[in-house]
């Protein structure tokens, strides 16, 4: 997975907007959409024939701006916090003693993911795969990016999984980077699932069906 985005300042935003307003990695979608909307609106002012085109293009641009929102968050206290906005899809004991918490991200969620713990990124691996819907069991073979963090709890694995619509995962930071808990680390354009593996002996505090907020919802229990 290329890391072309890592040269930009961390937590920056495209289009020169204030910090935290729009997600990094959104520009390839936003720029042509906003430009098209601006063009049709400008032409509609001079010719009524363009008015019909200005309405859907403006609505699409507004939808894109909302979709790629990246709100500031007051990071919660706790050993492990949610890396994603979404709904807990499953909680599954793993063969090695860890517990996997899978969080489904719908198109309505914020799609910027955050570091679940403070630590050092020891690896960022892109794994090619398919693009079936994230709620499908076969999504475990989807395109994904596997993260490993060296933390106070040891190695923590997090996986960003693409879905039927999401075709691009954008890591913000490379291997070797030290991160703070709740720091923005990447974007999944248009979805779809984020898995986090809790170490053996760490109890899960969330339930299947529970809504999570990245950087806010605590995943583990004391």
C-alpha cells in the first residue's frame, strides 16, 4: 500500500479547510464533484437551461462534503477505545486467546479511523482481496489493511476492511510512527468494517448491536 499521503501534516485536511473539517484522502472524490457543482451553478445564473443540472450536482457535492466530514473528538479515557464509528457486528473468541471485535461502518458514519491505543506502528500491510458487502461472512477475504501496534498491552492488531462500495483504504501514517491514543490513522472511503483484536485476558465492554464512536467508546473493561 503506497503511503503518498504521509508527507502531509498529520490531521490536516484537503481543500485548505480548517483542521479536522474534512478527511484527508477525500480530494480525488471532492474536487471534481465540487468543481462540477460550481460550474453548473455558474452557468445556471446565465442560462435557465442549466438549472436542472445544478440541483443534482450541488446536492451531490453537499453529500460528499458531509460524507467526508472529520469532526474533532474529545478522546475518552480507557485502555482500548474504538477505532471506528459504527455498530458492533460481532464479538468472536480467536484460537490464540484473543477476542475479535468487528465494527461495521455504514455510509452514514464518519469514515476516519483512529488509533485504539497509544504506541508505535510496527507494521502496515496491504492485503489484496475482494469487495463483497462488509456484513457478509465472505468479507473476511476482502481488500484490507492490517495494522500492528506495539502498546502497553503488547501487540494490538487492527484491520481496515473494504466493502462492496469502498475500493480504497488510505493509511495516513507509515510503519515506525509513534501514535497517541485516538489519533487519526487512516480512512476507508465509503465503508466498511474495522476489526480490533483484544489480547488474551482483556474483557470486552461492548455488545453486539452497540453503536461505537471512534476515539470515544471504550472497547475493553477493567
